[in-house]
C-alpha cells in the first residue's frame, strides 16, 4: 500500500508535467472572440418558404454561417447580448433550449472547423461515410432515388377504406424503382393513422412519418402495436425528453430531430441517445442550403444516420435562389446520394449579395 508521502510525490510529478502543457494549450481569452452577429431573413420567390441565415464574425477575421426557421428581433438581440465578446469555439456551452441555438451552433462549428482547417465532420470525429443518402419531395427530381409522399389532406375524421385507397394510389404511382417515406405531418386521427399504416405495409415504406401527434404516447403506442410499418417522429419536437420517452417505450423506429432547432450538436446528442436503442436518425430539414450543408456534416459524423431529407422546390426560380446563396452543386444528388463538402468548416461559400437580393421584409 502506498504511503501518504509516496502519493504526494506522485501528485507533484503529475502536476509538474500537466501544468506546462495546459498553459501551452490554453488559448488567449480574446482568441476568435465573437465580434458581430448579423441575420439575413430570406424568402423563396415562388414557394414563399422563409428561413433566416446567421453570419458570425470573430475578431480574428473568421466567419461562420448558420440557419434557422426564423429570427425575431427580440431573440436576435438576446443572442447578441449573450455572445458578443465570448469565444466562438465554445459551441458546447450553448443553451440548447434557447431560441436560435441551432443556427448559432452551426455557425460556431463552422468557425471551429476553419480555425482547425478541417471540415466539421472531421472535427467531430468523422467521417463515418463518404457520401450521404438523401430523399426529396418530388419524384421528378433528378438524381434522387427516394421521395416523400404526402398523404391527402383529411377532410373528415376516420375516413375509412376510401382514404386508404387514395394513399395506396399515390404510392403505386411512384413505380417499383423508388423508395419512399409516407408523410402525414401529424394530421391523422389515431384510427386513420393505424389503418393507413396497415394498408401500406406491403409497399415497404422507409417509414411512416408523423402519422399523428406525439402529445399522447398512448395513441402512438396503439398505432405501433397494430402495424409493422416503421414509424418516424420528432420533426416538431423541441424537448429532447420527448425523444427519450419515445425511445424508452419502443414507439419510434426513426427519430427526426429538426436540425434548425437542435443544430448539429443537439441533433448528435439525440442520435447518440437513439443509438443505444438501435434506432436510426433521419434529421428533419425544410429550410435553406446553409442548413443542408450542416446536415451533410452531421450525417457524416453520426454512426446511426439513415437518410437526409433535402428540400428541392418545384419552381426553377426557387432552386436558382438556393444555388445562388451557397456553392452550386451542394444539393445535387447522384444515384441517390449527395457528396460531402471538402473545405474547412461547413465547406461552403455564402453569397451575401444573394442574401440581400432575396431579403424578406
């Protein structure tokens, strides 16, 4: 057994070895401190889809980009008050429950990657894959092998067989060469959701997305018990505790945290939680191309990633806008996959002139 004197000598040796290393590694307090945050609210000209792009500048001259669904003046002012002057590399210190946390997380990781001269997925320990499987909303989109099929808007409650036939007709129209996700957007009653899930079992969907609201877990449990169709939930969930409840009860097969809400870091934490239950993650994303870039880095850093949704507007003017904001080719699929960005940080060049052109009042 070691004596107290021996323990003290050992501690002294360790302290003597670690302290110089820690001093050498400690950055200056003002290194990469945030000097400016600016928001660019934009709107796609035809679809009207709105999102806000965040630009973060540091005193060292680095610029990071993030994105969220919208940014109120009050929330933006609160974010600026909390973060101006603080190191932009402290992404782990962001309060995930705060408004606009997702956009700030993307931008800070973009800066960290640029400071390290490495893509974000390498900073996070990846890549776990070198191309990203993707799906979109239009069966006519070139390069995509999987598509989201939206159920017809219900006109009444518990519509029965006629409604099931409508859904099956939409699925059959895709043909046999495409995978699909059936998207109900949480609008169906429990009865309709269960009957539709049973009706599409033989068509083998990737999953049935948001068949009903997750506000009542007993309802979700009923649907899950009556079908083998995989179920996906989470696109409207801000509280990570809801994901924990769904996973603990075995009610979800694909978790869908919104990357614009949770950011890269928050979505990764939910993915880690899901991995312990052998559940895949397919992050929800219906915003702009900056969030697409963040989603690709996230996908490359998560072992249990499944597939990424990429918004692809039907109108050419909207697609041109997205291509103008961020490097062309980012959202271009080939054989069902997207390429990983290769540059440092998020690996994108954002065109500020395009952000000004498509400014949303």
